[in-house]
């Protein structure tokens, strides 16, 4: 999830853009390893309010629409390409960039 959050931050697709990336990523990682990780195995045992609260946080961290996250049972699967397509459908001005491997790093060109 920190990768999705960093990419959404870079492309200014977060609902409330943080001032800096460095303090934002530990917050996302803490959510991913804590509240989100404990919510996933509970699945349908979560109340509707709990599902919406988790979906809203995911929306704030990834830019993905809350409706999509709820339909997907809070799971974002399929890797970066699926995530890019979902985000691009939600944001009309989003230009899906091509990823190329350069020196073991992924760069958006």
C-alpha cells in the first residue's frame, strides 16, 4: 500500500494532498500493517460502518474510489497495472504512464 500511496501522491491524486511524502508514508504503512491487516481476514464480519471507515482511509491513502473499494471487499488486487486503471477511471485527467525498469528502479516516464 505505501507504493500505491506514494504514486498517488506523486501524481496529485490523493483527496487531501499531504505537504510532504516522508511523514505520510509511515502513517500509510502503520495503517496497512495494523487496522487494514486486521480488517481483511474479518471480511464479511465487519459492520457496514467499519467497512466504510476502512474504505474511506484506503481512499485517502490511494485515491481509489470508495465505491470500488467496497465492491472489492476492501481488497486491491492485480498489482500496479490494475490499480492504475482503477485510478484512471476515477480521475478523468489521469494519464496512465508507462513503467520501465531502469537500474532496478521503476520510473514513470
